[in-house]
C-alpha cells in the first residue's frame, strides 16, 4: 500500500509533524512530498487534483485523497489505532473538525518550532524529492 503525505515544507509545525510521523510509523507506511515539489506538481497533473493551500493532503491507494481532519485521523488510525486523540476527533462532525483545523492552520505561521532533526538515510528514502511520479509508481 502506498500512502503519501503532502505537507508545507516552509512551515515549522508541518515539519515537526512529519518528524513525528517518521518516528512513530513503525511499519513505514508513509512517504512524504512537499507541496512545493516537482513530485507534487506531477502528481497533481496525473490525478487532475488541485492541492488546496494551507492544509495537509494525504493520498492513499485505497482511500484516494484526504485532507484536513480526515488526513489527521487517517494518520493517527494507521500509526496508533487506539489513540485517544483519534477517538476524540471522530466524536465531532467533519465540518467542526475541519473548521478547527483551518483555524489552527491560519495561526500555525505564528508558531515557531526550532527543533530540526536530520533524517536518517532510511528516512530520507521516504521523501519523494528527487523521485518522478512514474518512478514512484514502481516503488
């Protein structure tokens, strides 16, 4: 199963969560692509999908495209199926979850997270920086 997390590479909060996913994704399910990358542009053209600004977008072979709170729930469900956060999020209707996500996304640019982790070689292979979309299909 291939799953790609498209994230804002210019956002320190987004980078923090990518590192969190890398650390907790024991089955190495997730690949990562910056919204600003050539890979994302190729992906967008192939699927005729316009990536919305200021949100996380997740693509899964079985589920298709998910964004905002649905993407967060999918990630939590995949990594920590019995997590408290995932169960709480599911209690709220999608429109409320997404509204909360949008408010957080707006204010995230004012949050500075200075921790920077250099990914291991194994983790670097999960970033789709220099990979063409067609090469990704063969992974």
